[in-house]
C-alpha cells in the first residue's frame, strides 16, 4: 500500500507566528511539534516530513534533532541545496532528504527543483548525503527529462510535484492532462529503478484519483491534514487520509 508521509511544517509556521522571539524556557510555546508528530504517527503516518529552510522561518535546527530522537517511523527532511542546511542534515541523519527549490518570498514550496539549472549542486549534495547513509529524493516537476537527470545525478527517489494536478481539479480536461504528465514521469522513474513519491496540494478530495493513476510509493501531505486536524485532531485527520489511501484499488 502507498505510504503516507505527514508534513508538519504548518505546525511550526503557527508556533513561529507567535513565539519567534520568545525564550522557550520562560513561556509556554505552542503548538508542540513533537506532540503533532507523535499524534500523526498514532494515526498511521509512515513518516514525518519537515522542511528546514535557509532562513529558519518555520522549523528550527532543534526541531529536526528532536524529531530524529522522538519519532518512531522515518524522518524525511526537506531542504534546499544549501551548504548550511546540508551540514545540519549530516548531523541530524534523517532517513531521507528531499531536495527542494527555495524562494524566500514563498509561503510553501511552489515548484519542483530544476535539475538542469542545479545539476552540479544537486549532484554534490546527493553524493555527500548518500555517503552518510541518507536516501536522497528530488522534488521535481513531472517531466521525463527531470526524472532522467535525477537518476543521472545519483538520487534514488523522486517526489513528483502534484501542484499543477491539484490546481486543475475543477477543470476535468486540464486535470486529465496533468494526470497524464504524472503517469508518464512516474512510469519512466520506475523504469529507471527510482522510488516514486509525490506531493504538494494533495487533499482528501483529489488523493484517490491520483493513486488510481499511479501506485506511488509514498505521498507527502501537509496542508490538508493540518487543516482537518484543526477540527478533528491530528490523529483522526491522519486516520482519515490513511483510509482513503487504503481504499484505492479495492
Ligand atoms: N512535498 C514537498 C516537497 C513539499 O515542499 C511540500 C510542502 O510544500 C509538500 C510535499 C506538502 O504539500 P502540501 O502542504 O500542499 O500537502
């Protein structure tokens, strides 16, 4: 069955909105990132995903170390190809790293990493992270040339960007085009021996059609789960997504 990685960045976004300049020893800092991660795991999350940004505006280095120590499943660390963040990853030693593009103005990651423009940097990062035993994934747009470059630079996983599919949800013909792109890119990646994940903009409504198109190894989902958690709690929100994933193909 397709695994579920739960991205808990938005919990850190909420915490930083209030407590960015606070001394955690003196005040009650909330929400608690570790509690969110543990509840996601209790709801069935196979991995926990967190993005350590260059400017540390959401997750902090200390969160990554705490997650590494405190969760029982896999830790997926998202990050840019940036020396400072690579050095933190080499100390945290997550199970996976997912290399993403970063733009300081964006609220969330808006497009895939362009491996053509970043080939040398990405290749060097993959070599160093892989040597430390970390599996390396590339967050790329669903383009066959990007998939082939991911293989060429030594990545073992790709995460295909599903944002265009999600944005086309209410437009059936455009949705079909985007599903076709995802299917072609995913099949090429599988043919090359890569593990094929996907993420971005996946929600309770669009997840099943995505999985009917290709049996991804893992989906990384954040926004919709954290949003639902506001009304039903994190554990129930993750359980509901797991039920949908389990139902595909039955
Ligand atoms: N995968 C990657 C690489 C991401 O950067 C993000 C967050 O933008 C996600 C998955 C989760 O996306 P969403 O929050 O839209 O579910």
